[in-house]
């Protein structure tokens, strides 16, 4: 269990994390969502005592991380793919961490095997691909068989197989009763992995709810209508309390109606004697909902038309 | 509580364990200073760059000792520093450069690679890492440099024998000077480590270390010709000379005082380093 209480981090005059309070429960995968620069990494570093909070606190199983006698048994963390010295072999990297708290050599071999790096374990990490480095980071996180697992952008640099592998691994770890907390700036990735979601923007808490609720709320539905009497229909719909927008680029005059159901639109049109050519209910995408939620908290805006999603979304497949 | 877990959402996941119970079989014990020293020892020995610098210093010291001896076989026209017992140990000029760099690298390499975050996540109380790095450096570099210094001296005596009078380790201050050179080089490296903990960057710490051991003493004596040497005797280099050279140095401290002063510099540096490490974000 991870408990943040009005956790705040200020750098000079910039507030990176602004009064975050939340509780992350064991037994499920909790996703940590937010645009780049929202304060996710800073929050995670404070969990591990690498950064000192300006005010507030974050406790792991009731204690500050540094107060745990066997920290690797408490928390396994993947903070950055390259928190590893490139001149050392993968095996020696893990061994050096294991030695600090008397973890047996056999456990090092075990985690190397779990992440599929046994055959390259003698190679210098500098020769590793981004994905291999990420797997080594996951191996290091699992080294102490920890009760809590914190992963910052774990799918970065992984190929599709790697992403599937990590999804299955996290689900299994959570199923074993562990606390699993992972960050991503990709909504789509998170929707497939996390059961609970915490969304932040500009360091502030935006959402803290079960993923199912987030999806339900996010799925704002609209109705697409095409009618030869579009203007009159729009008038009637507005009178009924609906929001109607006309797509300027659409020469047919298709209406997008929000706030009423498709059934309402059909009934209303029949009562008014208006012909309908098309009537289609549409559900909004999760990605759109996430973007709408975090838009105000972005430090920058996407260049219109260049990227419908987050600019960094291509990282997912870079390897 | 932010959520209640819905079994339907987790599919066929096995039954959960109560949050208060450790779910994992304990595979480790608590962090111990001994364990951290073992870890730092492995880190020291598992980097090619570290071992190369150390080997270069040892070989350099011995080869330079032999070369200096060879070039000074004939007594005529020699400078005083070439005639004294510590003459063949002048390879320490190279040695101190390399040990300063090594002392910096074992610490700054953690910061430049990001490894420091993994290191401090494993040892969140932090200070055991500083202690372990200093212990490993002192033992490994101390032994290496004392051996290198002894080897340089002994090889030089072989080269000199039959040409001019040689020195034996048993006479006068010779043994103290030879071991002192190894000790001096180790302490210079520790100053480099302390500065690297403080400034965290390889070039920054390297410049700071070389400035303190090479540049500052010369500048002091240039700027204050009359009393500069009184001060430089207390700087690390001057204090080090008191126990690492057979050549009389003006205003030099006595060897044991000099050693104490240089150790004090190292301790002061490490205390400052510990304060920075303990309190600054990484």
C-alpha cells in the first residue's frame, strides 16, 4: 500500500507536484496517468526517497521508504531504463544490488531468466538495446521479491511482445496480492493493464477512480444525424435541450448531437415530421476523454493536425 | 480507501492476500554496511575502466622508476631530487593524476550513468554507500599504490646498482617515504571522490581536484612569495610531501603532522560529501 498525503514538490518557483493525496491498494494494478511533465516521475522518486518532498509525505506500507530495513524486499522500482552503468554486465549490475542486502546469487539468475536475459547476462549493458535495458530494469525491480512494485513508463522501448509480456507480468504480480503502480502517458496502454487509475496534470490530482468508472464517464456518447431538413431538426433538438454542432467540412450537413440519445432524436424527428436519412449513435474514445481531461494542464499544445494523440506515443514501438 | 476491488475485473487471478501480510517469500536480509561494501567492491572490480586506470598507474610508476634510475646512473650534474631515496618515485606525478581521476570516476560514474538512483534505492539511508566506496578505494588503491611504490623503488635500485650508491628500505626514512608515496596517492584519490560526491559531474570534480592538488599551491606561492610556502605546507600536496619525499622542503611539516593534516583534508571533504549526499535530491 502506498499512501500520499498532500505530497508537494517545489523547485525554486515551479511547483512540480501540488498537494497530491491518494492511496494505492495492494492486489490490483494502479495506473498513474498524465502528460509528460505532469509530475509523475517526481512523485515516484519521492516514493523511493530519491527526492525529498517540499511538504507532505508518502508512506509505503506505513513507513517512509528509507525507514524499511530491507528496502529491496519492500519496493522494487523501475525508474529509468538507464539507471544502469553501461560498462558493467547485466549479471554484475544485478549482483551489485543483490549484495547490499544479502540476496542470494541464485535469485539473480532467477530474475535474469524471468526477463529472458540469461544468454546476454555476461554482456556489457552499454551494448543492450533500449528494450533489453528495460527488461534488465524490470529484473532489478523484481530482485528482492518486493511487496510493492513501482514502474515509471515500463513499456517504453519494448516491442509488442515485450509489452504483452509486461502486461501479463503485472497482472500476475497484482494477482499475488502485491501493490503494482505504473505510470504512462498513454491512455490506451493503461486501459488494458490497470484496474484503478490516478490521473494528474500540472502536479494536481485530476482523477482517482476505478478504471471502469473512468471509462464509463469518459465514454460521452453523441449521435450523428443526416437529414434533408437539417436546420429545422437542429432547431427542434436545441429546444429539447441537446447540443448540436455542424461539421463545417461536411457538405452533406451532418449534425453531431450530444445530450440526448439516438432514440430521442428519432422520436423527435417523427413527431415533427422530419425525414431522417441517417441516424447513428457513437461512443467517444477513451483517448479523447483523457486528452480533454488533461488538455488544460499541458505545458504545451500539440500542433494541430500533426498528432491526434500524444506526441510521444511513437515511443511505444521504438526499440 | 480509493477503491474496492471487483473480482470480475481481475479475471482468473488467484485469490488475494490481505494487504498487511508480506506476500513474498523473504529472499534477503536487511541492508548491512558489510553487504554494501561487498556491493561496492564488486562495482569497483567489474568496470574495465577502473581496472585500466589502476593498472596504468601501477605500470607507469614502476616503468618510470626504472627509466628515472637509468637516466640518473651517473652522479655528475644531477638535480638533488634525483639523487635522494625518493628519486625513482617521481612517477607519482603520473600516479596522482590517475588516482585523482579514479577517485572521481568511482563516484561520478554513478551520477553520469544514472546508476546512483538504483544504488540509493537499494540503500536509501545513503551514507553506507559513501562509507563503502571510501573503504573499497582505500583498501584496493592503498595496497596497489604501496606495492607500485615499493616495486618502483626496488626496480630502480637494481638499475642503479654498480653505477652509484643505492638505497635500502632499512636505512633512514626510506621505508617511510616509499610507503608514504603510496599513501599519498590513495589520499589524493579520496579527495577526488569527496569532490565528486559534492559536484557530481566527472569534468567538474576532475578540474576541482587537479586545481586543489596542482594549481592552488603554485598560485599561492606566486602571489604571496614571502609567506605562500607557509600556507602551502598545510595544503594536501604540501602536507603530502612531508611524508612522501626524502628531499628537504622549506617550511615542511613533520611527516606525522603532515599525514595528520592530509587525512584531515580527506575527512573534511568526506564530511561535506556526506552532508550533500544525505540532503540533496538525486
